[in-house]
């Protein structure tokens, strides 16, 4: 039965998240934008202790937790709300949230129950722990994981990793600032293309694994984006995510690739939700600033009766709402354990477009006020763009949607 | 809890309406558009699917319970066949639903059963007015209180089947507030104009209507002496045409997509070119996302929430979706899309009208 009722448990956490976003993020949002690579420890410590109180891994879904769930699962939906609200607060800081980032999502999507326990239980420890996922390499982004050049060679009870990863979100926090881990996508058989690609967990402090560069970015400046160099980096054999059997039999399956894709089914709506949080923040501030100038938005009128500003705002609200509902649907499908690849890519495409459009238009509409660093509109304009880039650019996600609706393989449409 | 899955019962209704839409309406659409006539049996077949009857409670002659969500699901499915014929089938809904939403108990008992219990008959609403900035909340047709009732003055457009209407529900401003009045076809001062010539939906016979000092009794006012709050009717008008716009858009995508897989250029299907594939992907994304706006607005109305803004956003989104998706469908077909052998040019013409069709169907 179709329903748009927000689950009660989510409604409760919405109130808490909104308080955090308003009181712990917004007041320092500008500061951390202007002090790139400084770490918002107050927010991090607070999130860590509150998550610990709730059992740890606050941003992970039911699939990671051992506890048998009662009633229908809503954890993906809850995550969408969390991502939206905390990104409304400050998206860079949201990306600094400890306890289950993209690395956790990869472990969650591809790991065995033992691996999940081993790697995710860290979140319940004394100190906040971060994780990251490393897929992109300097020669290829969207073509991943098919063109992974980082190698993993088995040597007895260990794997030896070699290669360099770039654009790793929160990589420094995972490897340097905390005892976290990074999920490295590497090939066990360079001849096999994407069939040879597997995810490996590299924990902080592992010799041969180092952070080499911290990028200086257009936006999301409180979140570190780093390069990771792997030089004869030895990790335990069990750190290959998923069943190692496939490897020992030398069977060429696409399990590794499918693992990466399964990760994206969860993380793409998460990014979409985050984008929409920025978009909503922008729209709310825009309306507030307009109101201060004496401009009220009248709803319900035909376009012929509206001012240009009213039309702009109504269009923004329309695209924001429709994309948010599609994002919730993608997460609802995930909670229902139904295929959500197409919905995940769809909401990612549209959210990337919408947040870019809304933030760009808002800066334009507010003129010198929009362009001024006295206000956050220009910051959100910069923060917004990453959402059309990471977790698959708008173009790669269009390709995924197109292949699905046309029932084409990647050979038929690329 | 969220859910995006229609119930079993709704699923069965959608399937039945879709079969009718694709097998019957799609087949008849081109001839109906060119000739300006819809075979009466086709309207009757659609009427007998009972979409409206099922949303009217038993005491008023129906056999169901009102659900706007079920209504938008059915409206989308029907419009996927042909918008003009779907609007014809749903014409009585624009008369019945406002009565159901805003009528007095006596009006419901008296006025609804004759519509619902019989074969399809043209009970119609007169809402739209011939002005570029027509707004359903701000009518130019004026109702004035008289000693014995009300008098109506104004001009209406897009009144379907006005030349053979059983009864009219005329919307007019009373003290600046949109209200509705039952007007019988033989009322003095009521003139049905020429059949309108429109850009699209030409299968549907629509007329202008002129009201010159048309006198109606007190009890002709919807909701009695106190009138009615038009909010639900306006919301329903908006999300119903939104759902139909989504159905129309879906038809266009469903047509363009297999065409793109068959049509070859330089040795491979055009669908294997990103410029075409991305267009198709964007069409699908707009349909999927904007559909949910209509669902949400309908759900809010069903759950006694204020659906005004949601319905308005749904209309804004669906209207743009219908225009852009049908335009893209013509583009995918290239020159062939411009030829009337294919339906996409008709859908593109219909798509342009969505924002102005508000009030031509309700659920």
C-alpha cells in the first residue's frame, strides 16, 4: 500500500539530527571551509560518543549489525534522512562523520559475517574511527573497476599490494588520524579485466601503505581527499572481502566487480540525499533572504501570474521534492531487499543536477549577496558540485540508467 | 512507513486499465484525433471499468471507498493510452468529485447516484476561462447573491460535451472565493458556443460557454448556504492531471525506446549512441521522480493533510515533464517523429496543454 508516512523512529532521529546540524555544524561551517584540513574534532567526538551510546556504527545499516531486526527494516531510509539533514548542516563535516563511511559500506556490501564483525566492531571502541574506500587511480575514474592497475599478489598467508589510489575521501582520517581502515580495490589477475578485481581491507599502521597527497579542493574542505601509495604492502590473507574460495580456484567470476556495484547501490542514494541536503539549505536561505528584502513567494499561481523569482523558487522546490522522493524510494527498495540499481543511479543523476542548478541559481538571484563570503550561498555553490562527480559522475550514472532501460550490456552501450 | 508499492487490488485495477489503454485507446487514438470523434462504445467501455464508481461510497450509488491514490494510479494508466479519450471517460468525475468533496449530504444523495448508477453520460464541469493567466483560485466568472439564489456571469472554455451535457457544475467567484453551482443545460442565459479548435486533444469535443445573468436557486450552490472549501477540489484537479501527464510521458518514452533500438545509423542502433541513450535515460528519470509528486499529493489528501502545495508542485513538475519528454520522443524519432503516422507528434501537442488542462479530470 503506497504510503508517504515517515516512520516514527526516523521522525524521532530527525529531531536529534536537526539539533546537531543547527548547533554543531552551522556555527563552524565557515570556519572549517576557510581552514582546509583542520579537523572538526568537537563534532566528531560528539558523534562518536552518541553513536557508541546507540550501539556504534551509527551510519551503518541493519545488514552490518548482528542484532536480529524487529519489524520491517528502515535503516537505509534512516541513513538517507541522516545524510540529508547533516549535509544541510555542513556537507564537509558530514563526510567527517566517524563510524561507517564508504569503506564500511563496502565491507557491509561484500564482506562475510566474520569480516563485518572484525572490521566494523572498531566503531564501538574508545576513540572515533574512520574508514574510506579507494577505487579511483590517476589514469581512470569512471572506467573503474575495470581498469584497476593496483595489484594484489598472494604470498602464502598474505597479500602484497602495489599501486597508487587517488581521490580517497577521508583517507587521511582513516589511516593517519585514527585506527581505521581503507578498502582498496586491486586486481588479482591483471589479464582478467574487471573479473580480477577484488576489495581488500588495509588497516591503519600497515607498513607499505602511506598517504602521499592531500588535495586542495573547490569545496567540502573539511573533508580530506588524499592519495594513497601502496608499496609492497602486506596484509593478512583474510583481508580480501568476500569468500576467498573464488580466488583459490582461479575461477574468473565477476564477483569483485559486482561487489563494487552493490556498494554503489547503497552509496549513490546516500550521495543523492547529501546533495539534496545542500540544495534544501540553499533554498531555505534563499527564501529567508528574499523575505528580508520583502519578497514573498506565492504558491499555487499559474506561471503567467508569477514573478521570475517566484517561478525560479517554485521550480527549485519541485525538482528538490521529486528528487528527494525518488531517493527515499531507492533506499526503501534497499530496505526491502529489492533491486535498486536503477533507482540508485536515477536519484544520483537528478540530485547531482538539482543541487548544482539550485546553488548556482541562488548565487545568481542574490547578486552581490549571493557572491559574498559573508553568506553561505557561495560555499554551498562550491560544495554542491562534488555531488555530480563522486560515486560516479552524472554521465556514468546516465549510462547505467540507459543500459538498464534499454536492456543493453556495457558492450552494446558505452 | 514509506511504501512505493500499490496494493494487490490497486495492481489489478492498474493492469486492467492499462490493457484498455494500450489495446483500445492507443488503437483508436489517431482516428479519433483526426475525425474529432470518439466512438461512444469506447467511452462506455472505459466507464464500465468503474474507476469513478469504485471511488464513490455505497450510499451514493458507488461500490467503494474514495482513494485519491487509487485514482491517480488509474488516471496515469488510462492517459498512457490516449489523453483525449481518457479525459472523455473521466469527464463525469469533474462533476461528481467536487460534489463528493464539498457537497451537502442532500446534494451527494441527490446528485451523485444518477451519474454513477447509469451508463456514461456527459455530466460536466465548467472551470477554465479563456484568459492567458487563468487561475482556478481566482475566477473571472462572477456569482452574485440574489433574493432567491444566485446569478452567474462570465465565460468558460474547455467545457467538454457542453452541447449534450446532462448538467453543468459551473465554477465561479463569489465574494472572491471560488465556488461551484449546479446549472441545468436549459437555464436561461446559458449559451453553448462553437466547438473549440485546439492544438491537441482534438478527439475530445470541448466548447466555450457563456453565462449571462444565469439564475440558479439557493440549493444549487455546492455545500449549501455556507458553500464549500475548494482546496481539495483544486488539489485533486492538479494531481489528477499530473498523473495523466506522467501517463502521457510514459507512452512517449515507451514508444521512443524500442524505436531507438531498431533505427540504425552508421551500422548500429541509435540507442547505442550516448546522445540518444542519455536522452532516454533523462526521460525515464523525469518520469520516475515526478510521478512520486502526484502520488504524494494524493496520499496527503487521503490522509487529511493539506495537499495544496504538494499538488501544485506535482502539477509544475508533471507539466514540464510532459513537455520535455514528449518533445524528446519526437526528437528521438527524428523527421519521422514529425509525421502523423507516428503518435509522438500528437503526444507532444497534448503535452503542451497539461498546465492548462487543470480541472478536466479529478479523482
